[in-house]
């Protein structure tokens, strides 16, 4: 794992931390998006009683190099993620995958982050780099995945992450 980040106030970016504590069923301790029900402003406006399937946001560090090749400078925490990974194909994981981090923490993958216009407010034109279309015209979202906390614990940069795929037929990630 490359970095961990959190922010107690609504802000697009999240400062890097030495560690974050994941709380089962809630998210990142002290983070504005932690909670049993939705915390993202657009989701709260739709229905504040919806379950929070977006407790912890993960982005693969490799995305930063990809957008960097097009002149964008993005570093861990810049896109609002809580955990920046390295060397794991987050976007290829199926729904229900368990991510074991460090000694105790376990996250369950719920779906893809749906990037919003705030990305262009951060750096103009970046949204088109993290949301596009494949050869068949299907929308491709690259801005990371969302998870819920199954087992809590402290996580730090350098902790290992292992993926445990769910049994049965795998469901591809969709936006949550």
C-alpha cells in the first residue's frame, strides 16, 4: 500500500496520514464519509437513509502515472481516496472481494467510484482521463473502487493487501 488519507471535513482532497483506523460497519475513523448511512452530499440529497456502500475509497497508484503521461500531476489523497494501493488490479476485482490489509482490517468491495465534476475543478480536463469509453462504447470508470469495512483495524503505508475473491459466479464492478 502506498498511502493512507482522511479528512474530517468536506474537501475534495484528503491529507496523507501515518495511519488510519478502519471501523467495522462505519469507515475511516474521523473521516467525513464514515457512517452506516450515505455521507456523500449527492447521495444524502437523494435519500439519506441509503446504506453507505462508499465507506472507504481506494485508488491504484498506477493511475497517477497514466494521467501523468498526459500532463496531470496527481498524488495520493488528491482524488479523495482513503487508501492508495500499488500492484493490485482494483478495477478488475469482482463485487464481494475481501481485501485483507495489515494485521486485522478487512474491506469488502462494493463497486466503482463514480467520478464527478469536482475532478475537473481539481485539474481541468482530468475527468476525461478517469472516465472514458472502451472500443464498444461502454463507460469505463478508472477513479478507484468503493468498499465497506467488515473488520476494523489500523492500516499504514507499506501494509500488505491481499484479495480474496468471492465464491460462485463473479459480478463485475458497477458504480455505487
